[in-house]
C-alpha cells in the first residue's frame, strides 16, 4: 500500500504499542524496524481524525418538500391491520414532478430508510431511526405517490413465515392465523386488505414473490440492478432487490417505472440503461391495446415450462395441478408452450443457501460494507460480532445465518463463498442458454400454500420454526442469485395443508431475460385480463 504522506515529527505511538499490535496478529517485527513502524502507523492519527471530523457526503432529506405527518406506532390489531403496519405515517411531495403515481397510496417495507421514522427491520436487535430518505422513497413522492406507512417485515428480513417480526404476527388476508409469507409480509398484507394500493417489497430469496403469492397479489422481483438499493438495509449485495407489489400487473408496471433507473450511487446498477428501457407503463399499455379483441394475444410468445420447477422439495399436487392448468390457458391465448429442462435448477437454492452465511452475516447482521461503492449509512454503526443480547432478539432465520457463519468460517473458511459463487455463475449461464430459445420461463412460485402461524412463536425451537420454510424458496431464490426478473401472478386457490376447508392463494412465476422485465409483465397482463383468478381452477 502506498504512503501518501510521511510522518512529520515524533510519533505518538510507542514501540511497545507496535509490538502489542503485531503480536495480536501473530507477527514478530524486527527490533530495528520498530521505530519505523511507530512513525508510519502514528502518522495515520491526524489524517484519519481530520476526515472523520469532516462533513459527511450523504443524502439530505428535504422535510419541507416532503413533509411527514401523522407518525404513529399501531397499538392494536385493528390499527396495525392485523400486523401489516409497523409504523403509520403520511408523506407526500408538496410539488410532485410527475403524475405517474398521482394520489396512489404506497406502503414501503420497514427496512427502507425514511428520515425521522423508525426503521425496525423486523427486529429489536438494533434500534435505528434513519437520517436519510432512500432514493426510491423520493422517486415515489416525486411521482405523486403518497407513502402511508411502513409495512411490517420479518425479523432481519430472513424469514418466509410471518410470525417472527418484533411488531407481531402478520395474518393472511384470506385466512386469519395463516402466514402472509415473508420477509415482506406487511407489504403483502396491507395491499391485499386495501390499506395501501401498492407497496415496495425487498427480495433476497423470494421476499417479494412469497408474500405476493400467499396474499393473491402480483409481485415483481426486478432484474438485479434495475432499481437502486441505496438507503435500504442490505442482506447481501449480489442478491438485493427492491420491487413492486400490487393487485394488478399494470400497477406493478407503474410503480416499477417510478422507482427504476440509475441513482449514481448503487454499485449493483449498470452505468448505462438503454434509451426507453424504463418505459414500462407505455410498453405494457401498447401491448394491452394491441391485444384488445385478439383471440391470441400471446401469439409469437415462446413460453418454456421448467420441468424442474415442478420437482422442487414440498411440491403439492394441488399447486402443481393448478399451475399446469394456468399454462394450458396461456396456450389458448396463443403462447407457444415448450417443456424445458435445466437440471441445475434443483441445486440452485442449495448453492444460494451456502453462499450466504459468510458474506450475508457481515452485511446484514454486522453492518460491514467495506469494498462497496455505495452509500454507507454511518448512523447505523457496524459491529465486530453480535452480543448475546442482540442474538437473542433475532428470529430463528437470522440466528441460523449467524450460527452457520460461525460454523462455516471455522470449518471451511472463505472457499465456500468463492466456490458457491463460481457455481452460481454456471447456473446463471444455464438459465441464459434456455432463455435464448424462449421468451420466458414458467413454474409455480411456491410449492405449497401458506402455513399456519404459531400463536406463541418463541415457545418453539429453531428447528421446528425453520422446518416450515423447507422447500419454500426452491423456485424463487435461484433468480436472486442470477438476477433474472421474476414476476408472480395469482392463479387460483388451493386447500391449506392443515385444513382442506381453508382456501389459500397460489401463484405462477414468470421469469424473463435480464432487463426484459417488460416481457414478464406482458405475459402476466395477458393472463390477468383473460381470467378471474379467484375462480380459475375451481370445480
């Protein structure tokens, strides 16, 4: 490492301190070099302190242009919409720059920075009130949207069942006592219940698509990097996605257009977006208008039905049958249906799983963001390790990540992370090869419907709680690792596993080529406009 400045004067670091520092790392420095090291290291003090005391270069919220009012923490089930809201607040722009979202109410997940409003991230392990607005917040407001609250999310954003949040259980809008999915549980709940017209979820393994599917909604995990993640709590940079949840495909397209595009900060994003590549609303409207009155609106669209997508762990016959019927319906709309096989798909979620503990723990639980070109939020300081108090306040998913981090670091070290990412690149290439011959891939979003919530979750052990997640992300997590856009649309109801008299929504996942999110939206819109999903498949 180069030395930009040399010491000027006597070092305030003693030889003894240098010896202690080196010994802590198992180093034995030459006696003759101790004065040199004392000078080189001691010269850092005034320089580092000068820049630590300098004014930070960060985002500055404009509370006059974007005032926030009516901030409150729900105290009853009714106020929280059965757990959907973490914090209520009203935020709008005094002078919006467009009418794209004019008057639309938008809930944002409670891991997104909204200055002056608490951000729980679903956990009590860290207390944080952000000092900035995430860029997607500003974009929603500039487009005329009204943010009417922060939607509850699961503990540390690491759970797929909605009974782990520090704000309480989040109940399925179609069946109280059942899961909304996670981790963007509240983002699904409040849209399905009508408390918000649309919402923002965040997705590292399925956390937009899982609640959307379980709540009978449309949810899009955009192409990785399409939407800036700046000002949002990261789980792991290579899999972080933020995107829309809504009742219709068009509302998803509108919200996506409002939040997409480069912010000049987030290193997940490409430096250049093709002209007109972000005009999702116009592109979808033109497709719908051209399809109006056509018997075959999907004529010319090649749909690959992923065989392995029906073979993941826990696949229920009811879900499989319903999704196959939906595919048959797409064929009646003119889609060219082709069965495709990607054997690596059945390994993708496992590799995603082992890729996370080493890097994900550092980012999500310890707050370490070195080596990134991003906005570093200094008001949420990193730690070297979790205290026992912090660990006990985590949910089982976050605890599992941390324990696996300790275990994998001790047993295998960094090679697991390196090897898994090499293999994930192989899986990415396998999807790309098939997507060269078809426009979209299709499979069930989830293998089974929502499960029952635990009334007293903390009375159950981590294995019992985590076992409910097994297989859930088999079709969702792979596309977090590869970055392909993935849309879920509701296709009907299936019986709950615990009680066949309880009917719960199921979703179909549509996966496209990178930065071809509009292709997914078009297929979803054709499906949506041709059926009543609530009665589709019913006998």
